[in-house]
C-alpha cells in the first residue's frame, strides 16, 4: 500500500487539568473519526478512567483510537492528576517515559498541550512533527500577541486606565488590571511556552472559522502563524452518556441528575440561568453571598454549580467545601419555591446548556465554557476571573454581541484573594437584562442561535472545521513522501 494511503499515526498528550484535558481528548476523537490512528498518552490508569468510557464507545464503532499509559520509573511520584491541576503543575517526571515511548513507536505527529513545556525539546530532538494545543481561541491569541508586540499598556497612569489594543480588526478596550501578570512584562512561564510554540509545526485550535473569521485570517496572514481550526470539538459528544461523563463523573448521582433534568423540564423555555465558574475558580464566601442575594432578588430560575471556595486563614489562601457561606434559609427558600438548585462540585455542563429551559449562562468566560455556550445557542453573562478570560469577554460582548458584562474588573489568580467584590445589585441587574425579555435580550438570543447553527455546520462534512482536520491529516501524509 502507498504510504500516503496508510492511516496517519497521531499521538495526543493532554495536560491533566480539566480545562485542557477535556478538549484534547475530544480532539483525539475527532481526528480518529477522520481516519487518523489516534493514541492518547496519559499519566496513570486512574486518570485514564476519566475518559475511558467514551473511548470504548468510539472503539465499538471501529474508530482507530486507543489509550496508552506512560510507565513511570518505580521511584517516581506521579504528577497531580486531578481535574484542578494548574499550569504550574510539574509533569516533567514523564520526560523519560515519553522519550522511550516515542523512540520505540515514532508517530507521524504528536499533538501536545503547551503546558508540558519540557516536552518540546524531547520531541524535537527525535525529529517528530510537534503540533501544539493551548486551549484558547484565535481572538485571544491575536489580542495577546498584539499586546506583547506593541505594549500599549506600559505608559498608562493607573491600572484602571483603559487602552486600545493596537493593530487588530475591532476596537477592543482593556485595562492593565485585566491583563495576566506575564502580559504586564513579568517574565515567567509564558515566555517558555511562547518559545516552544514558535518552533512547533503548527497549532490546532478549538474554534471554527465562522465564529471569529477576521481573527483566523489575522492570526495566519498578519501574524504569520500556522494553525488549523478544528472545533467546536465538544460536538463530537453526540449521546447523553458522553455528555454526562465528559471530563469526570458528575458530582450529582444518577437519580439527582434525573431530578435536576426533570426540574428543568418543568420550566418554560429560556427561563433558567445556568451559573458556573469552571473547575479552577475559587470565589470567597462574601462573593458567593452577593451572588445568592442577587439571584434571589432577580426572581428568575437558576441552576448554580458551586465549586471550591476560597478562604483566607492567617494570610494564607486555602480552599474547601465549607457550606457556612450560604445565606440563612436561602437554599431552602429556593427549593420550596422551585426557583433554584445548587450543585456542589462537577456537573454535566453541555447537557445543562443544551436543555431548552436554559436561557442564559453566567460564566467565567473560560474558552471551553464559551464554546459550549455558543454551540448551545445560549447568551452569556460574563464574569472573567483569570487566564485569558478578560479577552474572551471582549469577544463575547463587543464582537459577537451574545453577552453582557456582570462587572468583573480585576485579573486575580485562581489561588489568590480578591479585593474586588461584584455586588448583588449588579448580579440582579445583569440577570434581569439577559433573562427579562426585551429587544436587547432577544437580539442576543437570535445571534447566539445563529452561531450555534454555524458551529454545527462547521464540524459536518464539508464544513470549515471538518476541512481543517482533513487539511492537517493530508499535510502529514504528504510529508511522508519527502
């Protein structure tokens, strides 16, 4: 058989944090569905269990996808494999196992998470094509690149003074307080990440052309980057089992999940607010209290996924699940009035957002959550916290017109104390603005639904992302001839 006709062999090496691991697993599944022979490299059998069920379902359809656990040395300590692993989590203990596996089983290409910053040298020395995944969209990449190149924030008088991001297609205004620390000229992790990405064969991006066309073109032509949009990859989860188990089992048991969905079934279309701030966010009790009072005052239905809670003890941040923050009688009143449900921990977000009763999403603007809201056609209430989330907020509100800002103004690391509180009045106002009807709300909903249809078409045969996947596979095949 001609070498160009044999399946492309691709390895996928996800980072262990939920926000990066979940889409990378979906990317592997997407490439497998296009005929690539996909192998997911993971750290431990326990970590593999988080996505083994969906892989087995794919295998039952005869898709060429497998999982390979990298064997650690006997004296090695496995890296943190929790879904809350952070960008600073050290995975370099996998250096030798990865090198050995790649030496013995060289692929056509390896798609690697950018946070495995040590791995670029290992892969490049073996002369293996390295494609990078970093979990962001094109818009935030372009904003970050232009801020880095032109430093428009350096001459400002204060952190709250606004500046325009130069050279990009839209008028985007930010403040220095909304920038990540590395964008404020502090050296560190992103410098290493950026250098590793520059030497890569290219990047795969969990986005689709129709969502941010000006920024796909800008990234490729003006910034001169090689990239393949292949998303929204969450759309590869077509059955409820995949949606429920995506990432990890939901914190609600099967009966509680049925009760929750039954509760949603009892509500009018677009009448429920879904609230979640992602797997890393740690809001302080005082902020949770403000959200609770704002939701109650809004009189709208809600499902609120409450994650870990930030607490400050003796000037040292710690997190926990203490329920003492809940305002007296709040949860009982909401249940009695059938107004709201609190979920502690993890919930099947795609399943919730796709339900017809959900009409708005209060979110931290993580890119996965943003795309999941887009694919469900649900307008957003934006509450960025860290990472590139303030950039994503600008895409949602200023470019796409599918969201309203709640009022978050300051970039704060997930494990640091926040001085700023968003008051209950702002929470109530933004919920009423998005959920209360009216021309503005209907226009946002109309635009969100239109983007959802474009997302669906992008991943279908002949769509922009479908073609993006095929384009990378074809390029890898053509390289075999050289």
